[in-house]
C-alpha cells in the first residue's frame, strides 16, 4: 500500500508506504511503515521509495570533484574548506611529490581550487588531490553556492542546462559536486549567470525549467544581441522543448532499466549509498569533461564570439583585476552571522 | 463547565491564533517565524556544520545545541540581556525535546545549532520555541523522524484549559507544557508547575496533546506552503 505519488512533496514523519515497498535514501522504516525523514520530493522506482531532499549539506564521497577554498597552510598540507560539515585536507605530496617546497608559495590562504576527493576516512575527513585533467587553481571569476542536491538540475541531462547557459553568457562555468560553482566571463555576464543559477536553485523542483531559463537568458541578453539573432533564438525554442520532453522520458526509461539491473544488489544493502547518486555521478562525468574541454576549446570559442561581439573580450584583462576583488567578497559563504538582524528590523 | 469563557474570550480547549512561516532568513540554513497570540518568535538553524567545540563532538553521530534568548524588549519590564537561569533551562529542555526526533547518524562529528529568539513574549514561549525550532530544522534539511510540536495546558480558576496566556500563566494554579512527536504520540517534553490532582493532570495532558495535533497541522501547512510549486 502506498500513500504518495512520484514527485510529491513530503515532509519528515510523513508515512509514505507500507511494508511491501523498500525504503531508500531519505526514508526510514518504523512499525512496518516507511516514512520520510526529509523535506523533499518522492522518487518511486520498482517498489523502492526515496526522498530527494530539497536542501542538504555536502558529505564528501570518494571520487567526487569539488571546489574548495584554502583555509590554512600547515607544515605538510593545506586545510581546504569544501562547503561541507567536514573539512578537506590537501597533502603536499599530492601536489609536488617528494619535493620539498614552501607550501604558501604554491597555494595561499584564500585560493580557490578544483579538486578531487581521493579518499574519505571513517570520520569523514576528505583527502583531496589535484591529479587529473582540469584540476587546479582558479584564476579570477566568481563563486556561486547552491545546495548540493541541486547540482544535477543545474547541469541538466547530458549537460543541457549548463551548456545552454555557457553558450548564452559566454562564461566559463565549473560545477563542483559540493554545490560551489565557479563562473568566469564578462562582468555583467557573471552577475547574470549568478542570478540564473540562483533561479535554478529556487525552482529546481518545477518542470519545464530548461525552457524557462532559456527564455530568461534570451530576455536578459536581448539588448546586447542583434535583433535577427534573437528572433532566430525564439524560432529555435519550440523544437527544443519537445526534445527536452523526449529526453526526460528517455532518461526515465533508461534509469528504470538501470534500476532493474541493480535491484538485486540494492535490496541486500538498502542502506548503502550509491543509488541516490546515480544522477549525480552522471553529472560528475559531465563536469569533468566540461572543465577539461573548457581550457582547450576556450580560445577557439573566443575567436568565434569575437566576430559577433568584438567588445566582449577587449576589456577582459581589466575585468580580471576587478574579478579578483569580487572573488574575495563572494567567497564569504561560510560567514552566516551578518544578516540575522535583517528580518527583525523588517518585521 | 466547558461552557465557561476565558478572560480573553476563548473556550477551554481553544488555541490562540497561530501563524507559522518557514524559511524567513536568507543566510541561515533553516529558519522559521512563529506567532502565537502575542508571542513573536524567530528561529535560525545552522548546520550540520563542522563543530568548533572539540569536546562536544560525538564520533558516531551529530550533536545539537540550542540557545533560547529573550530580547530585552520582549516583556513589559525590560529584561536584562544575556543568559539567565530561566533561559538556560529552556535552552536545555528544548534541545532535549528535539533530540529524539533527529537522525544525525549520517553526520558524525558535526553540530547543529538552533537559535531561538523571542522578540515578543506573552506566555508559552517554550512550547512556541520548540514548535518553531522543529519547523526551522525541517527547513534546514536536517533528517528527522517527525516534526516535534509543543503545546501547554494548565489550570485556571479550577478549570483545566489549553494554551495559557501570560495572565493565565501568572494567575493560574498550574502549567503543564508538553512536546510530542505527533505521528507516534511520543512525549519528548513534559514539565509541570503547580498543583494538580491526578485526574486533572491526565486531563491536562490529553488536552495539550489535542492542542499539539492542531498545531502540528499548521506546521505542516507552513512547510508545504513554502515549498509546494502549485
């Protein structure tokens, strides 16, 4: 017996189903009833119930790619803030093998890096590494933070959402699994991208979001683009929408098939994590590819774009300096204290 | 007896008007604002986050800390700011009332901080604090077994009544605040102040339970309203 439907919004303690279903992530079993432990959306697949949280904290997982900020430089490692209840460490030998160098000359406090989680120990401390293409220090740009559960939505199926934003705004975007997003491009576009990303975060659980975002992007950039181009954009929209729907259906079908395969294992170890992350894992691969190709393709892209709008990249050097300042401001995501009094005054 | 009308015009089993709003603060991980009668309470939840107090860490689970604080202007006479005996007690019992509902096993060595700020007080702030705090915890995405809800009953003019106001609390004979997990009906907080016969005590608990169930519906409504798309 089941009491909810797929994609329903549920709250903690709500009874979802009776014994004949399997409890997945975000649920627990009590007195033969499966209940939700989170506020989130129900995901139903082959008698397995999960609740996908609306908000959550990032818990480091081996193999994830994350964006982190150097918090402290110690004798043989860096302390890295990875936007999580657990801090990350980047051992010196992961960066320069057995050579001895001064650590703060390589990465100093405040630097933002793109890292991979190599290992997570039993107390959930994440050991980080820089081995892999595309990993390393970010220069300039801004950091936008979103809830880690929204990361797959931001990337979209096969990167549809993120690629669309990239193309529209001409920004370089890198998404970390821990919910931090690095954006670099024209200053206005950075701000626009930040807005767009926040919109996606807020409306992640609504349907037809890709299209909505597309409209928003067109509207915002409209003024800067030649008129003909925007018209083309609007013509292109309709078929895109259909594709998106088909994609969604396909996605669901594919996932259902994948589920069938995994089912036997999953029943045995209902508690074991992996399942809820299959979406994210897809996403992760996307990100990697994204970030790698970014650096290589970038020049080519730039050339193309300069033909259309020459003034975009003329001022980039100037912006870099500004961005450096911006970055510092934007990185204060862990500083929660300031705004508490705000609402009090308003009330 | 049940026909009697109370000082503020309520029936013996009537709650004061309640308004709950989830997610009112931008920078907190979760937050809630609640009004019950003349009470105005704001709760902010941070976490699970890295614990900066080493000695509080638990290797196998997360811990919660709670701070109940009354604004100096929240009562008629100015309240001296800072923690006092009463607010320390309420901080502790609030944390104790919420702890059984939390499922922090997946966040070992972490800490959840709950800040309850009473902006205006008019009796029954501890129950209101618990009610608001659990909404804020849900809003923060903290895994929970149930949404804890608090409500008080008491004895005024030899009558057992629900949800005491400030006047009733001061002039009444007894006050029984409870907090429950509404799905199972488990009691997570039970205090009793004043004299009650066994019969009256049972009656007070039953009445308070009933009140809790009503408040619980409002909690759920507030959360659904905040996040539903339709």
